[in-house]
C-alpha cells in the first residue's frame, strides 16, 4: 500500500512544469518581456456558423481582455451569417465589427493580425493555408484535412511561413489529458495493449438544420467559392448547411468525432499514425437522404513499422441510433486501465496474483487515483457558458501568438490525425485494409494510392 500511495503522490506531481508552461497566467510583466506584446492583437472571423458562435467566440471572449485580443471583422460568404455574426460579437464585446463578403476582402484589411477559422470540414485546410500565406496566425477547427493533398498543402504552408497555428483538438490543452500523457510517458502505466473508444448518441437531428435550410438562397451566398476545390455540382442548401452528412464535404463520424479521440492515441503513444485501418458500417436507421454512415466500427493497428510484434489495437465504435455507452476512451495496459471518461487510473483488468503465480510471475496491478482532483467549468461573465477545454486551447493559442512558441495542438498533431482520418475514409470507401506509405505520404488501399 505504501508503494501505491507513493506512486499516486509522484504522479500527481509529475507534469506540473509542463502544465505551468502551457497554462501561463499572463500579466503586465510577462507582456513587457516580449517585443510588441503590449499591442492589441486584432482578429478576424472566418465562417460564423454554429461552432464559431457556440464555442469559439465565447472561448475567445473569455480570454480576450486578459490577453489583449479583439475581434474586428467577420468574413462569411452567406450575408445572413456575417450580419448576424457581427451583431452577436458586437453585443458581447461592445465593439463595432466590420463585415466582409469573403476572405480576399478580409486579408486585404490592414487591421487583421490573426484569424479564427470554423468553416465546413473540407474547407479547414484550404482556409488555414490562405490565412498563413496571407501572413496571419490562425486557430483552425478540426478536422485539419480529410484528403492527404489538403493536409500536405496546409502543413507545408505553416512550416514555410512560420505562422502560429492551433488546431481545434482541445483535449491537448485539458489538464486531465495532459496529466494522462505525462503518466503514460513516465512508464508507470506500462505499454498500451489496447484502446477502446466509443461516441454514441441517439439523435436523428444531429447535424440536421431543418429550420435553417429553407432560409439559404443561392443568390445570398457564393456557391462556387463554397465548393473550393471540390467538383462542381448545382447549389444544394443541405450540402451547405448539413455538410456533415454528405461526402465530399465531410465523412461524418470520422471527421467530427474520431479525430478528437484518435488524436489522443498519437499523443499518448508517440506514434504519428496507424499501421493499418479496417472499417465497417452503414446507414442503418436514419434514411433522410444522408450519404455518411449513421453507424461505424473501425479497428486501427498501431506500433513500430519495423517490428510488427509490438503494438496495440484501437477499437472505435460510433452510432447515432442508441446512446448507450456514451463517449468513452479506455486505455489498457497489463496492469490496469486509464479511463478518460472518468479521468481515473485503476487496476481494472490488471495481472492478479493468482494469474501471475501460474507462470511464476509477479502480479501487476496499478494503483487507483484520479488524474485531476477537480474539474471545473468556466463562465464568461457574459451570460453564456464556455467549454473549459475550448477556452484553455484558445488561451494557449493566444499565449503562443504572443510568445511565438509552438502551441499544444500544433500543425503536426493536425497532420497526424489527418492521416488516421484519411485512412479511415479509405477503409470506408473501399472495404480494403488500408495502410500508409511514409515515403510518399500517401494512403494505400488494395495496393493503390487512395486520393
């Protein structure tokens, strides 16, 4: 028992320096040590839809005064969204907000230092590339990219320009996840032998916008600009507003949910991408015209490419049709389990004394302890709730814009989750076991490059 208590105390201490480094409490002295740090950072909004208004703007405003950041302009190709977005921000901030019809007009402005990007899934990488090439730092929502062409383009642009880019995988700025990463990397957890992940809801209306779709008219937006580099097709308000249900604008479950969870696998394990992926599923219940699956199971194999005897599986299941199981991330070692849904480490499933004795081995049971003592939500003081994970990720980006340090969820993290995402999509579309060619940075399915 004494050794377990010591283990627990040691763990609760580890990572404190890392947490402090990424959750700095900035003050006047801190700012004064950085060239230009006392200047206000002026920010433009790229895409003012549900995610931007419901999460990113509240998270931004929760930190804006302390960090001396200010939103000055909204870019959205739908006139309704840009006008409503500007009015919403003006109400929160008390500042006059400019509106522009597109990103060309936004980047022509001299008063925009950085941008927040929350557009359709397929647009993130291209809009992020536009931003950094225009000389702006950027906070870019996930997924980073669901084609390798777009992922490579964005990654190259960030490295070439040196701009600060934070990806919207906000777990990387969350204390419990940071503690878990430190714990696994300390070796005390042991080798990961299996990961089980679920994201289950029972929501026929998830990603549907039946009240808004009738309001969107082609003459009020720029359909060709919306399509970007995707094949042309006639205007479709559902594919504009309910894009998560339709490929090639999103893959649905993998684009939206998988990337959050698979990103932690890369982070915790230090592995940049899976060795292989297989997937199965379909549209089993919600026959509403969607093209992306309402149910999916995928299996990811991870480990060193030069030693196939080492590694672990990630079993990923997600459905819209029954919410049992909820959202879970369970990491297993021979000694027990790390449960990110409960934020605990336990000896669950570990090697017991009885089982070990049969092979003249020592038992292997992890101690039980919480990853963090308390998890508290944040309030903005603006009459709206702010997700603490998103707020922490936003603040880390703001700090890095000031310091020019690498943010928690940097472009390499985004590139890695894009590889896993693209492999998952290839497995869905081909039914093949999918691999990745490190030399060419291409996804391979059935021995052929999958675009």
